[in-house]
């Protein structure tokens, strides 16, 4: 579905943001991209959408090179919810905001109405339907941007730091949404610092450092490599740390706190 | 945007010109600006532009200045066309259009080599009200931030299927609405937050706050300033009394 072939990108100030990055994401995969600030995570995402073109190498989305395809065309397949919702909200009402992209993509008015309704219900924003998106709280704005993306049903959903400004309940809902998208066969890419949020989702994890991919594998395996995580300044999930510190422990780390509790209650049986 | 970024946004440099007292840099730019206004022929203007290019080379910002000149030429082409249509005088039309390029370069040379902090000190030298100085310097300081905001907003909207380069002129203008509204709203919100942050750090508590940096001109600064004034006087004299006038 998404393929980066030896991609290099240098910013105008001379900083090499991507340095020979090769990555293949298959359809239906859920991938988390982690790494410290400036590791090149957002630059990588912008290459997938065609907003940035590689200095060398190639980026393919569904077999099409992003270098020769417009961002608008790629966006029909790849929906990105950027980190700062204030960078996209401009309409008079929440429903108009949601309808914006749908109209750009030429959806029929009836379908626009249906998709807006669906998105508002999914993210609990029905009561703000006629409100200005600018008066929503930070968390609500973030949910609205997600709803806007999901409304046009892209094949790939990319979430850039989706948990920023979200309370714990919203984070749980968001994790459920990601699982739901994943089970619906969507390709989901999550760029996040929030390892505790990512861990229960158990995605494939891509670790970035200084514009390079330094680790790539299932969360269950990769998150146990303390040396790798430390070198990329990624904090190990608490449940993995707990697992490593237990003298008598199950074969694999707990995926959530409830599982850990059950294990302890059952007399330390393998989960 | 890139024209604004390349031509007017300060980037740290280590050249001798960068290290000059900012007041001297302002003096040089003002003198170049005035010289641009008093030229009366293309030869004189060519001399002024060559001098500016030399200053840019000394300041190691030649590439940025040349790029600014090229991009400014697009606007000056419009000035040339209007002048030529109205007056029919080729030389005068060329002079006026190139004068615009020279004016932009003279101001650009000051801004790209002077940090906002130095700019603040220069404005304080003129005993301008503190609030005015702060507002102006903050505006200058936030230009790169707003440019970055604009790029990020454009990226976000393009990712929602907005095609900025598509359609006729009216559609293109309409396509700018999703860019301008978030940009303005963000700027207003940011200015409010900045005001609160400044007040919480005692901005305005005393009428004359102390300054961390006090600029004192070195002998080299004074020598450069004197050389600039003498050069200007000689150039102005030769323009008016030595070189021939091509048209009134």
C-alpha cells in the first residue's frame, strides 16, 4: 500500500530530515512511528501524502509515485489528521468543516449529509453541529479533525500526535477507534510520543532517529529492546518495564493494566 | 512567501558586516536608500546596485540578495510596464522599475543582517516609546513563525483535497479563505497569549526597565560609519555636479 524506497530529504536549512529511509506498509496494517522530536516522523508522513517530494528515492502509494501525483489525489486515499487542529479549522460551523473535504472530493450532497452525521455521532460532536469549530475545546477540535478525515473514508489513515490535548477517556475512545479502523481493514499509521497509548493497540512499531529507521517490528518484541529505545529516546511502556522487573513472570508483557491485575490475582499464571 | 523569507528574515551570520554595530548597519542602509532616490540615470543606478551587491558579498548574503533581486524584478516589471505605457520613455521606465529593486535590496540588507534584539536596541536609540518598539520587534520576530504557520495550514488544507493552484483567478482567491482564516485566528490567539505571558512576567511594571545589552560603538564601527557618510557625500556630489544627466 505504502512504500518508501531509499528516501532522502533535506530541509532548506540543510538539515537532513530523512536519510535513506526504506519502509513498506501493507494494506490493513497498523503502524506506530515513534522517535524523539526532530527524528523525521512528520517529514515521513508528509512524504506519504505528497506534501513533500523526496530529494532522492521514491514514495509509492497504492503503486503511484507521490512525486508525480497531486496531494489532492493522494488525499483521497490517504487521510492525515495533523498535530495542530487550529491549522485546519476555518468554517462557520462544525458540519461545514466536516463537509469541506467531502465537497472537494466531489461527494454527492446526500452522501455529504450522511457522512457528516456519521462522523459527528462517532466522535460525540452532534451537539456542536451548528457551533463554530473555533469555539470548541482543544480535545473537541482534535476529535473534529479526526472526524473530518474519517468522513471521506480514506484507505489509509495517518494520525499525527492524536493524543495531544486528550483526556484519558478520550484516549481510550481513540484507541478503540484505531482498533475499529484496523479491524475494518484500514491501514492506520500513528505518529506519537505517547507510548502508553500505543502499547495496548499492539501495532507494528517503527523507531526513527536522526532521519533514519533504527528499529522496525511488532510492539511486543521491539518494546523490550531497552537499548534501542534508549538510543532513540523512546520511553519503554510501564507494563513492559514491570514485566522485565518481575522475577516470576509470564512469557510476554501484559498489554493492559487489567491483564496484569488478573494475572496477579490468578496466582501469577501466564496471561 | 519565499521572497519575504529570503529577503527580510534574519539568519545568524558571522561576517564582519553582521558584527557591525546595528546603528552603523542602519546608517549604511539609509544612505543606500537615499542614494537610490537621488539617482538620475541608469548609469548611476547601476553603480548603486553594484555597490549594494558588493556590500552583500562582504556580508556573505550575496545569494539571498541576488534571489531577492530576481523575485523583486517581477514587481518591478509591472512598474516598468505601467510607466512605459503612460510615458513612452524607455530609460525613465527602466530607471523607476530598477529603483524599486534597489530600494528593496537596501532595506533587505539591513533586516537580513540585523537580529530582532539588535533592531530593538536601534529603535531604543531613537527614544521611541517602549510599547511601539516592542510591538514592532515582536512583529518582525514573528514573521518566520507566521511563514511556518502558513506552510502548515496549506499542508493541512491540501490534505483535505484543496487545490490551491487550480481554477481561474477568482477561484484561486476563494481557495485562499481556508488558509487565511486559520492564519488570522491563530495570530490573534497567539497575540493574546503573548500579552498574558508578558504581563505575568511583569511587562510594564516599571517605566524604564534595565537592558541586558548596552551597545557601544567600537573604533572600527565609527570608522565604517564615517567612511559610509564620506562615500555618500562623494557619490551625491558626483551625481549632481560631475556625471551628465540623461533626462530630467
